[in-house]
């Protein structure tokens, strides 16, 4: 076993030569401290980190970034408060107190938030109680949709009977569809002294025509009997063509009694079965044309009114039959 001479270099550490004779030095040995420093510099440099990160990892990172949800919207209180008026930003108790002091019935209609705050039953009753003995305020209140028979009875049980003398009946109660709830409330208002608005004559007349077409005898009885809506010849003709019952509340007899022009020829021709057309203003009767005679109606007319001369020939022809 031989020993190397001092200072000799082992063969494995000798420098290798290539074909051209260039020397390739042995790669330098790195220390642990230098490798740690290199790794830290690679993390701080985006280019080096991209080269060291696998392509599949980078694709997953990009995909997750694209699918990430958008940032959440601001809290509702912040977004709503930007659009609210100074009154809506007040506490609920203060807004309700302002409403009671102002008695402005249009305030709940100003915004959805105010409607939500001021639509309570307690406030409605309070407003009603403050309007006692104020006909104009009561007229405005009973025209609101929240006002019904239940509200009326509850208010009277707490604050006493309600006197509606000088109060006008709202138009919504004297027009179609004439529900039982509306007709019941209408009767309650009439018994407490409410009447029709003297400045509005078209609405009651329109309501009476609608009631006749719908054959709603209860509405006809209230409009003609309790409220005294006038009947004109065209109204009676409409009742004859609708074949209302002759007797009873809301019947033809009540319509005829409310009509002061029973001798009008159009009523007699309608009783004789003549057809009619409504041109938007009044009925036009095809005079001289006899159809299906309304015998009961004709007999009533002969007993209570004098026939005009132009229908005497037609009546005589019927009598001969």
C-alpha cells in the first residue's frame, strides 16, 4: 500500500481539459450562509420567483384571482342614509310627534320610509281624535283608504261618538264596485250626518248609473233613498233596460219616484220595448218601434203619469191586442 507524496494532488481533483485545451474549473463549493442569502434574494425578486414557481401553480393562482368575489357593498345604513331627508334621519318617536303636531295627512305618502313609520293604527286613531269637530279635517280623513268601519268603531269606543255633520262623503264609496264593506261604511257615515259634496254632482250620477248596470239594488237604494241622488229620464230608461225589479228597495218604483219627468216620451217608449242607444250624453230612443212590452212598467206609468201624445197610438195598439 503506497502513500502519496506530500504536496501531490489526487487525480480526481485534477483539472480536466477539453479538446481545445480550455480548462474548466471545479465548481465552487457554497456555504450555507450564501445559499440562504440567495434564496432570500430570489423571493424578493419577482422574476426569480416566477422562474422557481412551477407553471401549474401560477395558472391556479391566476384562476383563483379571476374567480374571487367582488368587494362587498357598503353597509345598508350608510347607503340608505345618503338618500334620506333630514326628517327621515330623525328617530321614529320624533317623526311621529312631528306628524301629530302638523296633522299633514300627506306626510306618510312622501316616501316609503315615512309611510312605514307613520302607518300605525295608534297614529291613525290619534289623528282622528284630534279632528273631532273639524268637518274639513274629517272630510280629508275619511277619504283615506285606511279609514273603514273598524277604525270608526274603535275611535268612537275610545273618544266618544263622531259627529259628521258638514262632512262630505268620499267619492270612492259611491262608485263601483260597491263592495259590502264600502256600502256598510257608507251607511254608517250617513247615519252620523255625512252628506254628498254639493260641488260634485257628476260623481253621484255616475255611481247611480254604475249601480243600475250592475243591478246592485242596495247601492241604488242608498244613493236614491238615503242620499237623494236625482233621477233623470235616461236613468229610468237604463233601469228599464237592466230589468230591475219593479218593487222593493232599489227597484224601478223607487227610481220613478225620484224622477220628476215621468211624462218624458223616452221613458214610455222604453216601457213599450223600444230599443235605445247611449251617445255619451243621453239615451236616444227609436220612437215608434214597439218591441217586448214591459207590461208591469207600463201599467205603473199609466197609473202615476200622463202619457205624451206621441205614444198614444202605440199604447192604443197594445190595448187592442
